């Protein structure tokens, strides 16, 4: 019996090729049944297909039984043969399971009987869906949508907020979180310097021949300092250099104190009014230096875009542009005893040695390392604002990265 089955199997498939190779499947020869017992032949074919399915034997295509079979069968069996001829099968092998996909099948399937179908249904019954078995989509939480027209554009930088403005017309070129309000540290002094120059022009004061006196509270301010002492006298111009180069908090307090004392103006109110005049909608000033402490509340903030707008307007003032691009400055100061002393100030903006032309650095615990830079070449000019960078050194790298990217 085993020998007869082996011979019939060999005749049925005519295996003149390697079973694992699929390169010559189109040239395979198939046996044409010569026996009259068609039922036994079909049962044998079904058994062979079942073996190949269990062994995960991959067959790309099994063509239909040859049409000559109908000529050799009786008229009563031609109908079954025709049904079989209309079937085509493709077998697919998968690491986990093997499925047989039937294409163009008819109602009567001699290869897959009702018993095999029932057996398959019993082996894998369809379970009814319950509330616990139904998989639900992951819940989507609401996210804040940025109002920036150009969001998440540009190179990856460490700054939490940044923007680039066209230095010629003040238009926004690119940015990320540029409208979000943040602490800005000594970047506040851009407004302090620009407003002092405006008030000097408004009150017709001479920058070199008008002297301000350093108050006692300026000496106690702490933080970055211009090395000023209580009672020192220096010109407005020298005071502005002490404000912007070493980022002197004592110089900022001295400017506010003297304008309020001799001109009767509210300097902080003037700072906020100037911000509103140029469209700085996300900005509030509470002090002239940007340092937060128990004496100065935290209501001092701005956004990267607002700072860029302020810088654009301030750079239109030639005096301001000249101050912020200065690397080193010597000042002769008269102290409260009438003696003169020289003070040497170096700009904290290290990017001036890399071809940039200003404007201001800043750092506090709340604001993080910040910087505003102005770059100009023969064709274009750019204002780059970075707030809350990862580190002091990282803000220089972020500036170079943004400049290289925008100039491409």
C-alpha cells in the first residue's frame, strides 16, 4: 500500500524539480490522470495538499487540472470536473501559520469538504465581543497649538524659544515658540538703553556733558556690575557703556534714578509705554535690569519675537548701534571724594569676535542663558534671539547654527 501510494504521488506531481526552489515553477510538468477512478485521484490529491500544508511547503501556483480530463471522463462526471477546472489555488507560507487562499472558487469544493470546514470552525470558534475585549483607540489629549505661522522649522537648538528677524525690515523669517512669554534677564537692558537715548534726545541732554550720580541703592543691587560705587559721577554716555558692555545692574539703577529724580518721569512706565508703541504685546517691564530677587518681583517678561522687534527698532538709533558693537571701553569716573578713576569694561557678547555686531547677553536662574545677536553682510542682515538655552557656551553654538541655516 505504501509503495502504491508513493508511485501515485510521484506520478501525480511529476517532481522533476527541487521542492525548495521556486525559480522554475512555471516549467513544471503535471501528470494527466489516466485512471477512470476520478474520486480516488481527487482523494489522493487532497491528501497530498494536506501534507504540503502541514509541512509548510511553499507552492507559488498550482494550475488547474488539464482540460483533456473532460474528454476522457463520462458525461456524468464532466460537471464535477468542470467545477474543479474553474478553481485556482495559491499557497502562502508564514513563520507562524500556513494558509491556503482560494481564488475564483465556486460553491462546490471537492478539495475542502464540509467536514474539514466544520473541523476548522471547531478548532477556532469565534468568541463574541464584549466590552472588555473590544480594543479602543488611544485617548488623544488636547495639545496646545502654537500660533506661530512657522512652527518647528529650522535646525535643532537648545533654546526653548528663538526667532530670526530680517534686520532690514523687521519681518519674521523663522522661529519656534517665539510668541511665548519668558523671563529675559539682562535682555531687559536693551529697552533701558534705547529709552535712555530717547529721553536724552527728548530733554535735549548732551551725552558727554551731562553727568549722573550713582545712588546708594545701585551699589547694593548685586549681580553683574559695572564696578560703580555710591557717589560716582559719570556722563550719560559712559553710563550707557557700563550698562551694555559688562551688563551693569548698578548702571541700570543709576539711569532710572537720575531720570526720575531730575526729569520727574516714571522710567518703568515709560519702558512699558515704549513697548506698546512698537507692538510688543507679550512684554511687561518691572525693573530696568531684568534681575529677579525679593526686591524685584517677577513681573518682568517678554517673548523672543517682541525682543526681536525691540532690537530692530533700537538698531535704527546710531548711538545704540555704536554702543552694542563695542568690544572694550575705558571710562574715567569721578568718585564722591572728587578723585578720578579709570574703569575698564569688556563686552560680555563673545560673538563680536565672530563677525557679529551686537547686541546683548543675559542670564539668570529663572531665565537661563539668553542672547540677542545682530549680523550683517553685504546683502542681508539678521536679528537672532535665543531665550533659555542649555548653557552659556551652548547659546553661542545655537547662534552660529541658526545663522548658517538661515543663510543657506
